[in-house]
C-alpha cells in the first residue's frame, strides 16, 4: 500500500515511511492511495477470532508489503497481552439497543493505548530492520503522553520526551507519566499552557537541522498507523452484533476526530455501518459543523472531559479530503484558509454528504454530570465524563432495529472528582495502578523557551534524564 497526502504535494510513501514521518511535507495528512475492501465472506471469516489476530487481519492490507500478516499478528499479540480484560475490548449493554464498547483496559486506562501499544511495537520492528534510532517528542494535555510513554518505555531504539503543562494535568495523569523511571523516558514540566507545549513541539519539528540531528519522530494522532490500529475494534463490535448481515451504528466522544475517523474507514472498507454520532463537550466545533455547517474556531474552554478540549480537530482534514472526492487542491485551499481566518466555508453539497452519515451532539459540564448520574441510575454503569458523552449521543440517535455502540474511552477512576460529584461513588484504580500515589516521580521543570527544550532533548539523548 502506498500513501498520499491530503494536500497533493508530497511524495507517496510506504506504510513504514508513513509510520516514521507522521505529517506529510506539504502540511497534509497521509491516507491510503486506495481503500482495501473486504467482502461479506472476508468479514465472516473474522468472526470469533481472538482480538489480536482480528486486529492483524484488518491492518494487514494497510501494512503490506512492508510488514507481513504473520509479523503483525505477533506484534498485536504482544501489544494487547498487557490489557487487563481478557476480551481486550468488551461490550456491555446499557439500554435497549444501546451497547458500550470499553477501550480503556490498557496500561494507562484510556483508549489511546489501543493504538499506541501497537505503535511502540511497530516502531521497534521497523527501526530494527533499518538499524536506526529515533527520538519521539510530543506535547500532552494528559492521555497521549502517558500512552506514548507506556508504549516506548525500555525500548532500545526509542527515546521519548514528553512535554506537559506544569500543574495543569490531573494528578493521576501526571503520575502516570512521571513515575515511569526507565532511562529512555524524559518528562518535561513546562512552565506554560498546553498550547505553549504544542507550539514548542511544532517549532522543534520545523527546525530541520535539529530534527535531523536528533532524528525526531511524532506519535500524535495525525500518524496514519494510529488510525489503522483503531479500525479493528469497530469490526470486532460490529461482528459481535450481527454484521455483516446486520447494520450497526457507532457513537464516539470526539476531540481530534481520530477515533471516529477509524470508524469511517471501517465503513469505507465495507463494514455495514449505518450511522456515526459525534459527541463533543462545550468545545463543539464539529457539532456546529454537522448541525449548521458552521466551521468557526472559538477559544478552547476547559471542561470535565479535558481530552476533548480541542478546537481544531486535525483528523477532520482526512474526512474533508474524502468528502471532496479526493480533490487535494481544493482540500489544501480550504485548510490553508481555515488556519488563516479561523473559518471554513464548506460547500453545501459536501456538508450534506457529511450529514447523510454523521450526527453531532454537544453536552456542557452540567449536562455531562447529569448524564453520568442518569446512566448510572438507569443501568448501574459508571461512565467517565468522556465516555458518557458518547453514550448520550448514542441514546439520542439510535434507530429501531439497529444496534448502537458507544465507545467508552477512559476508565472512570481517571476522573475521580467528576465521578464523586455526579454519583457519590469513588471508582477504584485497577490493581496494577493501586500504588500510583506512592510511586517515586521524576521530571524536570523547564521554562517555555525553545532553547530550554532543545537542551533537554539533547540531554535525554546523551544518556537519560537525572533529576
Ligand atoms: C483522546 C481522547 C478522546 C478523543 O479522541 P480523538 O481521537 O481525539 O477524537 C476522547 N476521550 C478520551 C478519554 C481521550 O483520551
């Protein structure tokens, strides 16, 4: 499989190159040149497979010919071996025709592990083949950093440097990062906001000589391999509920549009998906787009679901490219204009095409808290402030006779304050994290300047961090 950029002005690359490159040279995002399509009998053959094998079968056409199915299967088995639920992505019914698929049984208790664990193994495999090393640098507001650290810890060919805004992540989120003491992991507490961290990382990647010197690589949600690793759980849920003979719908709490884009990809591959529902918090640009074709950036407001506090959903560009009939020139114009003006005029027929498949629902904090309470009262199910937005969207948009699956993206124990406020119940951390608050932490506090970050990355490479 070759990959092309949504902006049409970057070389086509193989899967392994796309894995290591992330963003395309022209600022666009990589997508497969052609979509693999599975027949009815292909889908049926996946029924009942153990999750890692199903994942490898679904990902194989994307990774070919660089990585064989057999290798992928081994990597996926290793990636999901550490998950705490034997089914990896279990389904629970919470209402009439409404199911929850739990994606949070990985090491950091959020759905980012689903893809990041596979990515860690993929990086190791490709870098060993090429006899190379890379340094992964990423900014995090919470969940991405810990998932990247868990995926890379102790790996010989990877160093990982994570920037988090000092004092602005939850204590569970910070400790999940800073208590990992392997020498190839460096945590930087930046004296600034998440946006400062993100700008600092962008500037590092834009500095081509530094980028080459340090062999920098990115694992943020624009990396195609992450999307590819998120497609299998949609397949798994759909098959369990009667596909390919029966249609299924999905509801997904959304920030960067990466998770729900994987659902769209599953549908593009022939999985019978009827409807896709986007759930947002007050940062509701996607919902405003779907409901009123209003794609206008507003300031980010903090919410109970911090991993969805995003205004520019980077993966939306991939859907836009497809909705425009893969017109890369038009896509590039719209995206450049959007960055410059904060507003995108999407042609009415493109918007209508999106509306045929997607619906959007936004909940503010009070509505989120009320939804946590009512889901718990109705079904006994404890949903975290992200997952509950998906469940609520699924409940609103479900149709008779078509199972609706809401994706649960975080374990409720990650957000104890919100859970106690809504239900009076403090969910326990799972056994492997029960001593999180007693573990030793290690991180360096750095000012939000380019030179301080560069020095810290150099120090990380020279032999691990100390303090
Ligand atoms: C990252 C994240 C999301 C948003 O996922 P996107 O792929 O960015 O849409 C939702 N919930 C949780 C808990 C997350 O960590």
